């Protein structure tokens, strides 16, 4: 599953954007979003999703259950 950012909680601090190994995070309309087709949950790069690890607001980067779990090729 991809992660998503709860935009109403995003403070636009930009901490997550440079930490994403897949360039899946970008700014849009004053907050940040995660492109689900690029999100790999940091599998193969880190033990934990980096957006979750660096976000200063708890429960802002969450699993997006509308996308299937990422499977490494």
C-alpha cells in the first residue's frame, strides 16, 4: 500500500520531500502529497517509511488502503 499525507494536518514543513527515495512526494497547493504510483513504502531502502519517520505531526503520513501493497520486482 502506498502512503498518503492527510493534507488538513500537513504543516508544509517539507521535511518529508527530500527523504523520499522514490521522489514520490511533492508540494501541491501549499501542502505536500504522495504520488501513490511512485510510493514503495521505502521497501528496499529503509526499514521504516521515511515520510512517517520525519513528519513532525503524528498520524499525518498514513497507509492509503485504496492502493495495493507494493511488491518488489
